[in-house]
């Protein structure tokens, strides 16, 4: 069995059935923290297909991770948008639910530890916290390009998003 958790960074539009707590606008610090998590995930090899993601402005930015055994047909991913805080979503054929992630990466916590669609969200905190925190968003995206992990098109798009949000 395999879980396909996804780290989705920034502007992913609403997921069908996903209930989230809306906020006015995330601060630049919150956006930059999510972008740094994504950049370091690409660099560390946590993202299996980093150039498959949509570029900023597209409706989904996804980084697929390999995690411990879990029920088949379960999709678990993190998402945030400029107006929605970072949250963990669980999708099964019969259910969709989520919980916000609080704190800043790598020190994330669950807003609610309750089961989501029968799945414990706590299972996914350890892999998210384990992404090495070695680079800022921009430095991470550039390093990923320099190492041949991220292509020029995606590097430019992510760098623009980081610059537009005053990320280091």
C-alpha cells in the first residue's frame, strides 16, 4: 500500500470538498516559510517529480512524497494559498477532510489531532518536520536548479513568487 502525500505550495485553488479556515491574507513570513519548505523538499529529494508541478499562477503546485504504508487510494497533501493557512488534507474515495497546521516549518503542529477520514494526521508530521531546513526559499530554488533537480522554467517561476513576497 502507498500513500501519495503532496506538498502543495501557495495558490492552489479550492479542492473539492475541502473545508478550510479562511484568513484575510497570509503574511509574507508565512508564505516564505511555506516556500522554504517546498524548496528544501525539492533539494532533499523529498519531492519525487519537482518539475511536474504547475508554475506559479497555475492552479496546483505539487510535490509528491513517499511515506510509510497506509491504505490504498488515500491522498494526503499539504496546501496553502495567499488567503488560506497551511493545512493537511486527506482524500479517500469516500471522504475528504483537513486540519490546519500551526507553527512554522519545521516546527509544525496539528490544529486538531482528530482522525480525518479514519487516518491519523499525526502520521504525516514527522516526514514534514524531517525535511532538512538548510536554505531560504530563493537559495533553495537556485541550488535545486544548479544541481539539475529543478528546470529553468520552474526555477524562474518560483523565484518570482519568492521575490514578489519579499522572501529571502
